[in-house]
C-alpha cells in the first residue's frame, strides 16, 4: 500500500474517529519521508553541495541523533544544527540594566497550529550589544522548551520593529535557502516531537537542552524538492480544512434538528402538537442521535418526558403530589473503620457494596468484606427491588442510582450508600426513572453539602424531595414505554459504535499500510 491509497481514501479516513487530526499527522509524516510530493531522481551531489555551503556558515558540525525512518536515496540525514543557526532565548533580568526596551515572545505565544500569536506581548530590556543575538527575523522558527515540549511556530511578519524572545524558546534560522516551512514540518512530525520530548528532563515541567535539539536528525531533500513538498502539503491540508468545515456544518445541522425536535415537544400545547413532535423524533432517530453525546441527551429527554406524562398521553393534573419520605423507607448503610475491610471472603464476613458498585446496574464484582458485627439490623442487608443511591461521592457521581434486580448472596451496603424501599403506591422502576432525570439529580446535588472533593446528601435533605406520582398502573405503563425507548437508544448506540469501529479499523489498516 502507498501514499496514493491514502489520497484515494481521504474522505473516508476523515470520517473515522479523530480522522482529520490523524490525516494531518500522516500528511506530515509522509511529506518528510519523501512520499507525498512526486519525486524526481536527483544526484546525491545536489544535497551534498548544499551541506558544503551550510558548513561555511555553521561550525563545528554537531553529533546527530538516530535517524527515525527510511528516506529516498537522494536525501540525507543531517543534524539540525548543521543546517540552521540555533539560539536559546534571553533570560529575563529583573535587576537594573541599560538597554533598549523591546517586545518579546514567550511560550504562550507559540500556537498549536504553527503560527505565532502576537497579542499580549510583554517588554524586556536588552543591552544594545545583545540585540542582534536575540533578534527575530522573517521565517525564524521558534521551538517551545517547557510545558508542551516541541510545539513550534514560524515568524511570518515583516516589520521594522525590533522583537526578542524569552529563554523558554529556541530560535532556529535555516541557512543557504533551506525552507523554514519544510524544517517546521519535520519539527511538527509526531516522531520528531517524541524524540524532542525524550531529550527532555524535569519533574513538573519538562525542558530540553540546546545541545540536545542541535543533535536532532533532520531528513534533508534538495531545495527544489522541499518547495514541491510544501506545495503538496498545503494542498492536502487545505483539503483537510474543507472536510473539517463540511463535518462541522453537518454537525451544526444535526444539532439544530435535535434542538428543534426537543423544543417542539417541550413547547407543545395540544395533544396533536405533541403527537406530531414525537412522530418527528421517531422518524429521525439516526439524525437526532448520531453521536454518543446526542444519544445520552436523547436518554435524558425520554426520562424527562416520562415523568411529565408526555410519553403515555396522561393528564398530569390528576397525578398526586407527595414527597419521597412519605412514599419510601430509606436505610443508610453500615459504617466501619478502613482497617476492617478485607478483599477476600472469610467465615464471619459479609460482602459489602460501595459507591463504586453503583453503576447503571449494580456491579456485583470487586466487593469488599467486613465483619457481620457491623450490621446493626436486618434492614441493612440488601433486598430485592432496593433502589440504591450514592449518598457521598464526587459532585459528578453523587445521587447516582441502581436498582437491585437480583440477589445472588446475602450482602450489606456501606455507609456512603442508602437503600430506598418503595411502599405500595410507587413502583421502584418508576422511582428510578424519576431520580435519573438530570434535573432531579441537579436538585439532589444542589441540596448536598460540599467539601473540597466530596458532596454529601443527608437523609434530612433526601426525605423532602418532591414527587408527582401517577396511579401505580400508569407508572408501570410509563416504565414499559421508557424501557422500549431506552432499548432503541441502546440499539442506536451499538450501531454507532459498530460504524465507528469499522471506520477506525479501515483507517488504521490504510494508515499502517502507508
């Protein structure tokens, strides 16, 4: 497989997860290994002559790091410092000194897209005799040393104003007509960035030395070929931009369709309006739910419609208003010291569920075991149809609920969980539907007490939680309809995952082949 295969499947690859970003990376990788621009046969002398000219400007020749991939026979690997003048930026001096005040570049001015952000430039004083050492000229390349190691950009501004650069940046100034754009492509390549990162040291912030980047191996083609490579890369990157724009436009249209459909339901005033809005969603499932996030949004919509009687055609004005505490028994889990936890079952120990076990369903794996003596009464053993709720957790996870649909063994629950046991007038599956509605979870979270990392819902805050309940028979109808629609969401999610996996596998096979 070759680069032509990549180009023939450009649009297909762009639709794979993260496809456009990966295409941009692959274009650069192919370009700097001589496989994007159509190449002609050059004599090796055309590059060696170039290096002889460069050697007159740069002395001495540095050592070179290990070459990273194969290149055409008429290219050569050279150390970076043999084809570009290198300079580390000026250290800021807060003491009193004489000099010229100039604006200077910092790491934050080097953008991810390879350009320089000229906003918010600060000033420094530089001695007059050092201005030339730290000056900035057209087509200079700046490489970021700290933080996002290896991020780089080209100075593309012609100006009479003097600029300088800070010591977090390395300036590279190619010699003998060597293309700054080509050299930047090499530096932007993922493998080059990896080598530069590998040269770095530091615990919190990574840094690399001037000597290490000077040794970086650069694949060097003749200058004429560098120009053709840049032209071809520009053409392919422009195509990536077009594909990205088209994808963004499709996403906007799908988002607008989804929001319009949801708005039509929420604003429906008459039964026939609601019916028409619901049919519109039914006919456009695949457009409305085309991403994992949109499917999750659709699930939330279904739950919201359910507790407002909008998927059962019910007259909600006949529903009764009550509180959670009036309809259920709430049992808080057991407490025990951390030292009492065991990972393996033993005689006299009982399995114990924790907040980590409260997923969409109860996760019966990864249990801990504690002494039966910590269970003060039988109510603290898990019962069938218990609705388990996370009472203390991170803000994102507190209030999460799971229904106990089966019990394979006697089990208790930890103190950060509560078991909600429904009375005769409320179906536990319907209550779970209520508590999974995002607005309901937000109310629970808002009612919780907050520490630095943990949100805690007290029983006193949980019991007054307001409910509007339909008759029990209607609760069961609503639950059945919710199950039906959630199954459809599961099917959509599965199909979406399969399509993504197929696209990913196809993209990987092409990219690996290339």
